[in-house]
């Protein structure tokens, strides 16, 4: 057989083999290439032929963001600025003014200045509304104006702001800002230590270990680890923090993905600091991701009692993928599972309702802890002991999201003198003032019931929907509106807790708030009481 004839036979055979291999990949590569080509030609023709001038960068940014919105809220495109911010969040240090700032259309609102950092030294306070930065008015700036506050160490920025209706100016000299993973720790009593772990950046396990050793040196025989409000962070740090309390070689997390290399088991690698110290972990609805890995694994291993309110429910893992021009794609690569085998993801982003909202899991599967205690998946980490004051509710959330609690705290600060955190007391008269403040504001809160009733009235069937029924519907809506005032009293405990938090921070910063917690926070008091009752504590874990 000639070499030419061999080639004529071999080439079709090889082609058939490749075709068979390609079909085993479900033609994904072809489909991706096809869609990229369609998009490229569309983008080119659009920018060349559209009747007005286009901005290719803005069009592409919109296209990417809308595409990713169909997946989950954690898969994001990071431009160069976003990449730097992502790095700063994980590193725990940056250069800036040292304050939490929220961006609005026509202003920047100072939410919290950090004690002894540039904004605080310049005299800015929570509630100040920055309306101009240098020569630039915030209302005229198209992008996020908070970027104008960033800059190198020892550079200055002039700001114009409004405070209680009065316009003021200040010059802020930027400086290095350290973001501690553990912003506070102290003794609750002579044998109970308390550690606040606020985020899982690169400092998390190191600072938690330092706090733990220091507290043990001060006589701590039992410990409260507070993860409330901790949104998560680095997976590796979640493993390392858990490792402080469990021995080397324990399985903490398993990740499962469609990509084989992302399927991993994460075990503790170091010698623990203390595997015996009685431990309570506090969580709430804002404890997410790495916080849920720590609380969920300690619960599954029967190493700690979890107290508070059901956690957020984020059981997904992200990884940054480098793209061109210094950009990145932070993409969800896998789901994670705690030692008992549960995934605590609460929202199903791959199944949406009629309004394109992710469906919340309502049916849970049962699992067992090491000692055989029942736990469930699918809805965050459910505490072993729930505490009413820690639970969130839609009314409190709406008051927070609409800045009603924040604005009341601002007014309170400028109308009241509080010299000592121990002397602070939020009285029944203060809560009545808050209720009046709410009624005088433009705050509106639509319940699910109201929404359904309004939809029914809008889409009513004229044949059966007569005037009497319509009147009944309107009366019912009016009754619901009246009941909202009563709801403020029904949820007074939760609302007042948020009010006290915001007010105490105004006078004594976050450190003062944590000191206030030691003697006033319901969750810490309940955890201390539980740790003081050895038989009850061990009974829960068994």
C-alpha cells in the first residue's frame, strides 16, 4: 500500500475519531465559538452603523453585567479598579480616608468614620452628606464618586458636606488604613472570653489565634466567637480558624464542581490551639460564606453550640480568573459541603419565579452530626439555640435599608449628650420618639399581603368584582396600613436593638459598641449563661 493511499485512509479515520470525541463534549466548544462569532459581528456592526455615536466600553460593560446577572450574584466581572478593591479586601489594608461611605445619586453619606483615622481626625461624623470633592460636585459625577476620596498616603482632599442642614468644609489627609479581621476581644466575666471575627481576610486566623491565646492567659476557660454580620471571605482562612478548635486531619469542607480539578476535600493541617475549651458561636442572617463554613463545621463536629438566628445560606465557592488588560472574572466554580454532607445554599439561582427572582429552598434534607444530632441543609446554618432579638424581620430590614434607623440615630446624637457608654439607656420615651419619627418620615413599607391585594385589584375580573368587593379590599388595605404602627411595637425588641447599636457607635465608635454588648447584648448574655451551665451545654452537643 502506497504512503499516499495510507494518508487517504488515515485522515478520514482520524477525522471520524475527532468527530466522535467532539460529540462526547456535547458540542460545547462549537457552540461557544459560534456565539462568540455572532456577538463579535453584532458588536462591530452596531458600533459602525448606529445612527448616533456609541460608547463601546459602556456597551460592553452593560452586556457583560446583564449576561452574568442571569447566573448568580457572586459571578462578577472585575475591572482594574474592582481587582484592586478585591485585593485590598483580602489583604486587610489600604490607603484612604478611613470611613464607610455609601453612594447616592447626589451625595455620599458617611456611614461610619473609624476612630483616629483620617476622616475622624478631620471632624467628619456619621450622617454627614458629602456634596463636593475638590472642585467636583457629587451630583455632576457620573461614576461612583467615592472613588474620588481614594488616593496615596499623605495626599489631601477637600470636601464640602452638609450636617443637620448646615454646609461645612473639611480637608482630609489620606493615610494607611488597616482592616482588622478581629476588631475586638475581651473578657465577658472572669472566665468567659469573647472574640469578634468580622471578616475572613488574610489576617483572620492569625488575629483570632492571638486573641484566643491572650484571653486564655487572662483566665478564659470558655469562649464566645461572634460571627454575626461577617459576610465571609477566604476559604483557606475559614479552614484555619476552625483548625484552632479541632485537631489536625479533620475534614472541614468538600467542594463539588463539574470541573474535576475543583473537586476537593479540605482538612485541617495544623495542631489545634484548644480542642476542649467550651465554645459558643454566634451567627445571624448576615453571617455568610466562610462564616457558615466555620459555624457549620463546628456544629457538625459537635465542637461548638451555635446560637443566634439562621445564617444567610451561601453554599457557593468563587475563584478569580485572570482576563486581559488587568481585569478578572470572579466565577462560581463549585458548591461546598460541611462535614455532615450538607450544602447550606438557600437560594436556587438556576430556578427563577415569574419575576426572575431566585427561588428560596423550602424543603430541607436531614443530616446527622458526629454525635448523631439532626441538622438540615438548604437554608443556612440553623442555630442549636435561637435568640429572638437576633432574628431579622422584613419591617426591621426595611427600616435599616431606608436609613430610617440611621437618620434617627443622627438626630439623637445631635440632641443628646452621653458621657459614658455604661450610662447609656434607650428609654420607652425614646422609642415613642422613634415611632413619631417614622410616622413623620416618607417611609413606606409594602407587605407581601398588600402587594398581592393590589395585584388582585389591578387584574380584577369585572364580571364578579363588584363595588362592594372593591370597598372591602380597600378597607382591608387601610387596616393593614393601620397595623403597621402596631408592628413597630410588636418588633420593638429587634428594632430597639438596631437603634441602640447605631446610637452607641455615634458616641463611642465600634469599640464602644462591643464594650456595650458585653453587658447588654441578648445573644452574649444567653451564651454566657449557657457556658456557665456545663450540664446543659454538654447535653446539647450529645
